[in-house]
C-alpha cells in the first residue's frame, strides 16, 4: 500500500509509533497507515479508510476502485 500511495502522488511525511501519515501533494489529502512489523499486510480498517478517501477525493479512477473492491492494489497510471 505504501508503494501504491507514493506512486499516485502521496509522500510519507510523519511516522508516530506504529502509524505512517501520507500527504497528497496536489490535493493536501492526508491518509494514515498502521505499520506492522510482523507482516506486510494492510489492516482491513486502513484499507477501507484509504479506499474511501481516494475515491471520495477523486484521486483514483473507477477501474482502480473496482480493483480495490476486489482486494487488489491497482496499477498506478
């Protein structure tokens, strides 16, 4: 998820305890992602929150939303 966010224009700007915050440079949208040292898996709550923000802010295409709905990370364009 980190790589995907960076690919679509987000940058990591702060890490606090077990959370990373990412800011989208053009829109100033901020999303957070919980880090997990034991796994590269994204927590379902983080996944849904990020998907909702990206979709509601118009930062991803309908095709990307469909892929996220299937639990897949879309290919950034």
